[in-house]
């Protein structure tokens, strides 16, 4: 999944806590939020706070879906070290209890 398609998917599924998210989708979303936070931190506290609130729900949703891709419940995201270990693992190649794997996307 490309950077742009991961961002689009993150906003398109901003309240979707079901299903699965690929490693690339999760890490591209994480990079996007980090870049936005760095940019907005220099523009003022108010704007940075608004942007943080806009990005928090889709970020949680992507993280929960990433946990689902590794066949773990979304609550594991509350444990940072465990969350990181699950986030770097490859997702299940076949259907698991959270559904089928995300469809492959083109890099365009």
C-alpha cells in the first residue's frame, strides 16, 4: 500500500474498528501523523490540539485493525511494547477470526 492510499484509507475508515489493516497501512499512517504533528507543533498550540483531536480516532481505528491483522484483539494496543511487537509482525495470510486479509492494493 502506498503512502497516499494508506492516508486515504485511514480517513475513509476513521470509525471502522472491524476488519484488518496491513503493516504498510499502519506504518504509513503512523509516519503521516508524526509528520503532521511536527509541522503543526510550530504553528501554535491551538492548531496542534485541533489536529491531534482530528487524527486520534482514525489512529486508534488503524491500530485496532492492525492488531486484528495479527489475530489479536484491539485492546492489546493499550500495552505499548506488546503493541509494537504485534505491529511489526506479519499479518495472517489467511482468514482469521477478524475476517479475510485486506485486499492487495496497487502502488499507484
